[in-house]
C-alpha cells in the first residue's frame, strides 16, 4: 500500500510542477487578474518541486522509476488511442 502511495505522490508532484511551469509559456500582457510577486512565486514553486522530485528519486529510485513507467504507459496508450480516433 505504501508503494502505491509513493508511485502516485511522485507523479502528482511531477504533474503539479509541469502545470505551474506551463504558466511561463502564457503571455504576460493578459488583461485580468495579476498575481502579486509573479513570476517569482512560480519560480520558487518549480525550483522547490524539482528538489522534492530529486529527493524522491534519490530516496526511492525503484518507486520513482515505476511511477515514470506508469506515465510512459499512459502516454503510449494516449498516442495509440488518438491515432485510432483520427483514422476514422
């Protein structure tokens, strides 16, 4: 049970980091809500999350690799299912 929690926590941390890092691709001159101290908070979050991910990889390498394997299997499944629907 603990291993399943480690697989998912690694993947959740990775996806959260990627989601916040995707903020950097958004245009900066967008009207609407502006976050205070932006983008410094996002830089801090991404940096700290990368440190957490590196610690998890260092501390539990097998579980981290299994978590990445689950991600790769999901990506492969997505690619094949996307091809299946576009061929129609």
